[in-house]
C-alpha cells in the first residue's frame, strides 16, 4: 500500500472506516468524510438541476420480476444478492436488492402517459444499490457492496439522442474540472465475442453509431473497448487511473434501445401515434465511493476549497485574540462556510499552522489584526497575502467556494 493509497489516507484523515461486525465492502463515513460526501452530492444535484434534470427517489428493493423484465436477472444474476428469504409478498413474488437504478426509472417514466412535448425527460437520483462482489476483490472505497450512485436516465426521441448524449459528456467534463480530475481516456465500450448481450445486433450497431456521433459532436477522442459493453447496450466510459497507473471507469454514458422495449415505454408523437423513446443512461461522477477514493488519491487530502471538510481556520496568536478569532469563524459559518478556530492554548502558532496544513485558508489574528479588524491570510499552498479586512477575506473565500473552482485565490 503506497502513501498515496486512499485506504491509508482515508484512515489517516479520519474520512471513513470499516468494521467486521458491519461486514466487508460496507464502509461507514466518519464526520469529515460525511462532509465531503454530502458536499459532493449537493454539488452534483445542483449541477443537474441547472441543466434541466428532475430528481426522484426510488426504493432499494424490487420484485424479482422487475429484474427479469429488465434483463438483469438473466444477464447479471451472479452480481446480485439472492432474493430475501422472507421477502415473498402476498402474490409469492420474491424481493431483491437492486443492482441498478434503471428499471426503477423506467417505471417512473411509465407512471403516466407521456407526450413528445415533455421530451427529453431527464430523471436523476443519488440512489443506493447493492452488488455481490467477491470478498477477495473488495478493498477500500473502490470495490464495495453498498454503492451510492449518481445516476440519471434521459428519455428522449430518436432525433434527440446525439445532442443529449453529447450534453451529458460535456456535463461530465465540467464536473471533472471542478473536482480536479483528469481522465486518461474515453473508451467506446462495445460487445465482444462470447458475451451475453440482449437484443438484435442491428439495434446494437445503431446504438453504437449514435454514440460515435455524440463523441464527435462533443469533440472527444476515443478508443474502442471490445467486450466492455453493458449487457443491454454500448457505452462511453470515462477512464481514470490511480497513482499506480491502475485504470478504472468513473463516469459513463450509455445508449439503451433495449429496456424501453422490455418495459413497453412510449410517448405520443406529433402525429398522435405511439412511439418508442430512447433511454440514455448517464452518470456524471459515478459512484460516490469510487469518486471519493480517487479524489483522496489525486489531492492527497488537500481537496478543492469548496469540497474541503474544513475550509477556513482562524488562528489567534495569543489568548487576547481568541475572541476575535471566534467571531471570525462564527461570521464565516453564518455565510455557510465550514470554519473553525485553533485556540492559542493548542501550542505554538507554527505548530497549529502545520496541524491545519490541509485547510485551504488560514486566518492569523495577532494584536494588530484584532485592533484593526483585519486578518493575515496564509493559503494552503504556502502563499501569504497582505493583511485584509476580515469582511473582504470572507467575501473572497465565499466567492471562490461558490464558483466550485480548484483555484485557491483570485485577486
């Protein structure tokens, strides 16, 4: 395990933990890790709202019949937990922990009649799902059994598919820039020989052509990955790599012409007839567990300021400045910033600064600053700024955090 491994850093930074009594592949989030997770979830929800998505909640359980219709039971059963022993309803149908959100979203779509005027309908959810990963493959946050997925499904007309897919790829790029993530490549994941895939080969070829057109519209280069497709359709996988060079998929966009048919989804077209929508699966940041693992390793705990568990800390030089430091932290919190103090009785100023080296903004308050209502600012990257009025400092930090930028400071 390297010093950049998220399993070691996650423990050292008190972000998450595990316990045999909970079970392998089932991490729990400690306060600082929960703050990172919550902030990340709220960011992606806001990003989706601003780009026309509506959010839903759906249950983590479903009848086995649901996954038989979707194709998961026949194509993905080995990755699913067995039906609940006492989960049979009055009709005798077994209940299963869901391995995916898409069947639920298909039912959300068909919960009422739809018109072409409503499309595209972008349905998003941060939902939990469960995969029965082999115990030997579990590790840290990257391979887990309980997964919190940033998922969405775009129901659209055939002539909207390319534009919607390209827009989803652009949204992924925007989120990656805010998080400081640099993908290593975009992979066009296609069926391979001997695989179990649902549907007609001609339908697969059409779905692949749509993805290629979207990649071109988005201006992205790609490499083909035979054998990496989902069982119901081809996809674009946005690949990342850890410090050791091991590659994995973070974000994905898939064109699905299979499940709309399986669930008999339709909309009323301008001609008054029933038409079949296309279902575009899309995940901007993938699973919360995997993206946090990657962020830990990329930033080594020094997260972008908007994502940091503690964004600003006030450091009084001596006990006489404790009140001014507490007042600054309180004003920062009232603005919605995550701020605290490092009291003078916690050791020498230099030791307290080092103890808070991962905090983006350190506001040092000595006798002169307290008397003038200013702060001496130290940035996490080592820069020191001229003394600033306390309000000007808070205004600047507030603006930078709201912008979801990876920049620590802009004049």
